[in-house]
């Protein structure tokens, strides 16, 4: 923004000196005889040109600055490495609990590797998102086609919940899963 102000002030100063100083001298050097009225018309005419062209120049400079900022933002976004939802092992439901505030919690664990576990939590709401989870059932994590997360399905194939990737959550400007 400072660059835009500096460049527009410099341009205005140059235009003012060229419009007000050079044009009358040029006319007198070519042998024209200008009276006071003709000189003021010449000065007023150049002032009008500056008044009309000034906002056009500032608009063009503003558009150029906005385009550069947009390009930089797009390049930063493209530089980010996006991690897609990939295949995950089926996890077994270990517990389905209700928190003191009314929220629901489902604890999941990999039967082949007990250190691999996950917890799903929902705040209190009218529907029960944990209703489809049954202790002892294996839950399949099916990656979404766009790689934005996983659809959780019970053994019968019914959809239970969607779990987004961290990048998807960041893009939606929320930190709560």
C-alpha cells in the first residue's frame, strides 16, 4: 500500500510540473503571444487533464497491486503440501460414552495394533451421532473420492460419520472436528 501511495504522489507531482510549467513556456517559445486569459485557459485545461487522468492512474495501480497480492496468495496456497485421506485399517469400537455436558464420545482401536487408536467426539446436539456405533463392531474408514476425509461405515456398510483430514479442517477455517 505504501508503494502505491508513493508512486501515485510521484506521478501527480510530475504531471503537475509538466502540465503547469512546460506547456505555457512551450507556447511562448514558439512565438505565440498569450494574454492572461489564454494562459489561464491553458493552465485550467492541463489541470482538467490531471484531474481526470489521476484517478484512472490510481485505479490502474490499485488493480496491479491487488493482482500481485492475489498471485502471491495463490502461489503460497499451491506451495502447501496437501495430504489426501488414504487407506486406514478397520478399527474396533471400544466404548461409546456420554460426557457430563451431554456430548458423545466413541473410542476406537486397531485390533492388530492396540497403540493405533482414535477418539471421535461430538458436542451435545439433538440427534445422536454416536447411535450407529456398537461396542465390539469393526468400523471401516473409506477415503472420500476427493481425499478430504473418511466416511466411517459399520459392517453392514451403513454410513455412520464423516471424519475430515486436518488440511480440510484448516481450509474450512475451523479447528474443531
